[in-house]
C-alpha cells in the first residue's frame, strides 16, 4: 500500500521558518518526481515546489521562490520543504505528492498524495 505521510507543520509567527517532511512507503520513489502543494480554506489546491527524480530539476511557485527549498533523500524515501520568511498568506494545508516520470507543476498529474500537514502563520 502506497503511503505518503507529511509532518512538520504547526503554528509559527510571520518571519519564522518551518521544515516539512514527507516519508514515502509502499513503492520505489527514487524514479518518481515529487512535489509539494498547498490548499488554503476556500481555495483550490496550488503548486508550491517540485523535484525531479534525478534531482537535476527543481521548480518553485513565484509565491515561494527565494523563501522555499525543496530537497529529497532517496535513500530515506523522504521529501523535504524548508520554508523561511513565512507570511500569513502561506497558511494552508501542505500536501506532498508523487508521480512516476517527469516532474510537473500540475495537481492533476500527480497520482499519490499524502493527507497533509497544517501550516498556520500568525501576523
């Protein structure tokens, strides 16, 4: 059974930092592109960052560029998202996702999803 389990969310003040983790199990993820997405109340799920399976490409949404860093440890089947200089508008449930093959920034392209971790940024 494929599982993606996120952790690391919480309540943080504006300007603070968080490191989100996503541990994958149930399949070999080293050949998967993986990404982070987020969904705020009343809004659609949106792309945050993505990482190719070989690690040679990373992509970021303009809203987090310069503040977020996506990384992965294939030996640990773990995906990370370091978020700095957090803003209230970063408040959302953050999801990790994976897909076999090429990296994508589209929600619909990802097959496997975690349950999400809540990030709340207070002003």
